[in-house]
C-alpha cells in the first residue's frame, strides 16, 4: 500500500490483523495460525497476546504462496482441511467462517462467494496440501482452485463481504466512506 502496512491500519480501534485474528478465534475453527514475516515487530505485537499460533517467515518469500506453504507446514499433524482467511478483508465475519465449516465436505474446496463470485475465506482439503506446497508467486491458491473447479462448492454470503479486499489507500478510503453511510 505504497509503504503503509494495511494490516496495521485501525478498524474499530484495533489493527485489521488483530480484528481478523479475534474474529477467527471466535469461530468454530479448531486452531488459528497466523503467518507473518519475522521482521514485522508491529504486526507481532498487535496479536502477541492472543491464543493463536504465530508462524514466522524467515524472509519475504515469493508472495502469498510462501505464506500458504509455511502455514500448512506449521501444523504438528496435517489437519483434514485448512481454512485460508486473508487478513485484508475486514467485512468477513465469524458467521462466514462457521458457515464454511458447516458446509465443508471431505474432498471439496469450499469457498465463500458474493452473488456467485468466488471470494474468501475458503477451505482446502488435505489432499491438495502437496500441490499447495509447490505453488509460486503471489497468486495464492487461485491456480489450484481453477485446476480443481469441479470440486469447488460456493457458499453465498450476504452482500459483498466475501470479495471486499482492501489493497490500496483508495480501497480503504472508499470502504471507510461507505461504512460511514
């Protein structure tokens, strides 16, 4: 965000990263693992007191795929599935996470959607972890989801919150202006 850390911006008096971590902890997720870069002391301090597992990236890596890989490898034993929750999507709610957990079926990718458009969060089954470990770049799991489109189950959520992603200062300004209305 042009030098500004979007995850440290304030939402309702706390950082966006803390907001998403707390929302995740309030859900029916079994475990919450937050992946952050080792050099991000401010990010770490914003969630250090929460009962989450924090996984540090030793280097910047090659984008979102590096974070996903480290997040998967952080589990002592591979879970049946993981939910990928992006920290820059402030409108996702605990009820969205629980709806995905309730809708999860082994062997399926379950993703939140807004009016049929796939968004986040999403659940990936364990059999895809190996492929996830080989992804490169900042595309996240997008190519993996596209390759496995036949097993994707969309769970439509209210409004556009599954697709509200704040990546630029303009995105933030627009979102804040709409929030005030």
